[in-house]
C-alpha cells in the first residue's frame, strides 16, 4: 500500500470514527436534556463548559507535543510515555483545584459532580490513544473516540430515574474511563525504551506543549466569541439559529480534525513537494464536504429539526467557505507544528481571532447573521495566508528551540 493510500485510509478511519462518535453523542445529549429539563440542563452546560476549559488546562498541549516528538523519534517508546505522564501532573492538579473550587464557590451542591469530573480529567491524562497515531495505526485511536459517547449513552439509559446533574457527571467519568481502557493496550504496543535515550524534563515538555495549549484555548474562544457577539447584537433567538448552524458546520470538519492529528505525528522532515500534494488532497476533501453542506444541508436540517429552524438552514451555504478552508488550514498548521513551528501556529491563531472578533461584532450589528458566518470563513482564510508564509516544510530540529532540539545520545 502506498503512503498516500495509507494516509487516506487512516484519515477516513479517524474521520468516520469522529462522525460516529458525534452521532452517538447527539443521542446521549438528547436523552439527558429531555430528562433534566431546561433549567437543570442549563446548569449542567455551565458546569460542563468549566470542565472543558479545565480539560484544555490539564492537557496543556502535551498530547500534541507527544505526537510531534514521537514522529521525530519514529516511535512512541515507553520512555516518552512516562515523560509525558509525568509532565501532566502539575497542570492536572491545577485544573482539578480550579474545577472543584469554582463549583463550590458557585454552587456548593455541585461539589460531588465536580469531583466526578475532576476524576475524569485524571482518566483523560492516562489515555494513550496518541501512541497508536505515532505507530501509524488509526483504528485503536478511533476506537476510544466511539467508546466514550457509547458508554455515556449507556450510563444515561441505565441510571435510575430521575436523572440529576451528578448522574451526568458520573456518566462522563464512565465514558472517559472506557476510552482510557481502550487505549491502555497501547502501553504494551509501545516500543521498549531506546538505549541511552535522553529523558525529556517536565519543564521542556510543558514549554513544548504551551503553543498547542494556546491554539486550543484560542479555538475555544473562537467557538464562543462569535456566538456571544450574535447574542449581544441580535438576541438569543438569532444566537440559537447561529449556534445550531455552526455546530453542524463543525461536524462537517471532522475529517479535517482527523487529518491534522495524523499529519502532526507524521509531518517531520517532509519534502515541500509532498506537502503540497497533501494540501491539495485536503482542499479536494474540504471542497467536496463544503459543497455537500451547501447543497444538501439546508433540506436535511429542516427535515431533522423542523420548519422553525429555517434561519439556521439559511446559514449553511455561507458556512461552506469555512468548512472548505479549515480542511486546508488544519493540515497546514499540523505540518508547520510538526516542523518545529508550533509557536508560529499559536501566534497565527491568536492574531486571526483578534482581528476576527471585532469584525464579527460589527457584522452582527450592521449586516446580519449571514455576514457573521461568512466572516468566520474569511478569518480562516486569513489564517491560511499567514500560515502559508511560514516557509518550507523541511525540518531542522537541531537548529530550532523547544523539545525537538534534544537529540538521542549516540
């Protein structure tokens, strides 16, 4: 099997797993929302949003840093796994303290639920699915993606009624525990420690993960900033339509997410000609998905959600630009990061969002919803232009700062 065919197979497996996970997750979300009712569901969403922020903090970009370093080594040896797990301790403790402390200050009755979610943060830190990606096998990593929402759905269905917020936190913990167990076999599959391998200090790993953390944090802000802008300028009803349309658009980028993870682990020392072919493949995939979203999306949305969501259906065609471009920017950013340019990727993300959010506020006030959606695509296009100016993809780890600078001892 050629390298190109192997990569496409892995990306399709990863994208398919993400799509299946999204479908299972939607079923679990529907069941839980109906059981809790609007008021309790709103409280759970706020608590879960805090969990999401703490998850980014606990992660601190270390998963992506491990993918890059594993790609440089050509393997995910057990020594690298130990170094990454050791580096996770400090951000994990900090995020757990913030999550529990914030819940107690906000609503003391949620302390138990926050404790369950903190345990889930610890379980997430033990998930070794990234080892499979470094090894070149997308299937084990994809298995965990589907196990987590499936176990969440099963737990919600089996827990005794009436469901409470604590039950959802427990179901979340069960889901992540299942994903970690699915990835546990990767420890045995990981290569034995390389002789005389230089141990990666925690400080160096955290420094290497910081740019990836900034990228994910900026992405999290981007996902909520435009929604806040729409709600502020046009009201909650418009925000609801915008939120549903962009959720569907984000689902359409699952292939881009899978491709980015794959090339982050395999983009080291890639020749510019091969990189251009990969980007062209990403553009073709993104264009196909975007065309399907624009043509088929509005009708399917109305069939699934009803005529009252016609405003959301009207937003899917302008969202196609964002979907098409993000397939290219995600892969380009992964290749740049794999080449030691993670700090540049973080800077580009922050700059593009700093430019985009004021424009989205102005567009929401003056031009309406469609312009806000179109602006998201234009901001992504700006990000691509900035990333395209980062030079070729040839990797010179010895001449760059950060984790990739540390060679193996001879």
